[in-house]
């Protein structure tokens, strides 16, 4: 597996986490399969990568500078953005292939202790830790770069001009903050067109540029997006998020009817549509419109690799499910169990949904001004 050279790894940490005098410790987090049957080769490589990064950074921690680097492994939590378990395990380098071996291979430690004693986190995990680390960062004041599904193919995305990425992301955030709502027009291979309105009132957008200069923050690496949680109606006023959202899943078109920011019906006769209806019947909170995201990395020549961590940063994406970690109202309490908690992105770029085209993204402001920011999948404002 291609990886970063030691000097590149040190430079990456220094770039991602601009220095504070209080920075003393960095922890690398890695999840371990509870069930060997759920393991896969990319996950195995990612675990080895985490152990390798630990060894390299521990040997060169004085160059960052830091007093200590640690590796903490924990049993996988079952789904993306579910809460972390109460405890993890301090490892000395190698990590086991199944969670049942963690007790023997490492030293048990509570995540409360880890969070309280650590200022910086890198999390190259199989299942995303973005939601729990965002919430914990607010409590403990640390900074965290979450890297779910990180793969060698993403390394080029760590070498682009993040100054220009930040300029574009900040320009999008400013517009999302000011907009009353977004209107997104889609067309599908049949020639049919669909419109979605996303209610952006009562919300502040987020910028994710791949750098974390502010304390108490967490987000993805690599990154390059501005995103916002559509208003969910928690203030008593009905959300105006509504329309039909077409999603291509494994080559099958599925159409979600959205009213008041929630899925109310799923159209489609194939297996994907059936699976979506079954999921929603068991977990209604999955039908929450949890994010409208605008990725910019597609303009830097990067291509999708089949991992959400990178692919969502390439263009428009819409997420279903959990939103509290982004400032929304839907969280673990709204799902049937911790393992059922999910925040799932649907990504509207040709390499992921070849039969769906984003014809237009327009932001409409309170005074009625309408600004087209994307046409036929390409930004018009940069």
C-alpha cells in the first residue's frame, strides 16, 4: 500500500493542525472488526497503515513537536457515525485482526480519559468517527481529522493547494449562510427532471478545508467542502425542504419523495428501492435530510475512488440520517440502537451516479435574489 514518506507525514500533521503551545499528544484511532466475516482487504491495509503511522510519528514526534504519540484501537461500532464504545485499547504498534483479541493485545483505557489527555487525533478508520469526535471535541477542546475509508488512492488529495481549496470553500459557506433556501434541479437518463428545495433558514454552514486551526473542531481529511444541515422543523415552524430526490444506487434509480425534510415515500421496483423502504420502515430517522454538501475537489483533477471520504468532496452530495454533529436535531436518540445510527451521503458526480445530472444549483436569498452557483455539474462562481 502506497503511503506517505516520514517527512511528508510530519509535514501533514503540522499543516493540518497549526501549532498551539498546549499541543502535547496525538492519538491515532483505528477500529477493529468485531466479526472476522465483516473484515475486508482495504480495512486490513488501513489497520496496518495506522500502525505504521504510529511508529513513524512516534519516532519523529519531536519534529512536530509533540511529547507523545499513541495508538488506540477499539471494536467497530457497526455503522458510520455511531457513538464510540466506552473503552478503547492502547496498543504498542501492531493491532489484532479481530476485536476479541484487543484485551490481550492492549491496555484498556476509557475514551473519556483519552479525550481529556489528548489535543490531536487522526482517525483512519473503516467506519466514520466524524459525528462522535465532533461532539467530543466540543466538550474536551481537542482537534481531530477523521479519515474513514482512507486509501492509498487518496494520497494525491493530501498534496493539492489547500489555500485555494479554502478560498472556494469559504466562498460557498458565505453564500449558504446568507441563503434562504437552495433549489436543485436534476435530470435522469429517461429525460425526466426533478426539483428539490432545501430549507436553509435557521442554520449556519460549515467549511471543511482540510485544516483545523481552531480548537474544539473535528472534520474530514482529505477535505474540501462547504455543507449545511437543512432546517428540520425543531423550532416549531414546518421545514420547507421538499421535492423528489433521485438517487442512483448500484445502477438502479430510486426516487425519494421529501416533505418537511423527511422521506415520505420511495418509488422504484428494484432491489435497491425495496431495501430503502425496508430501512426506513425500521429506522424512520434515516429519512431525515441531514446535509446539503458542496464539494470542490473535482475542480483539482481528482477522480472518485469508491470511498465516501474523498468522493463526497468532489461535488454535490446529500446526506440521510444523523445531523446533530453538524448542528442539526437528529441524533442517536432517534434511532433504535447505537449500531443503527447512520449518516449516509449520496454523491452526485458522474463517477458515482452516471445516470443523474445536476442541471442547476441555485441559492435564493431573503430579498428574492436568485444566484446560480452550479450548472450541469460544474461551478459557475469560480
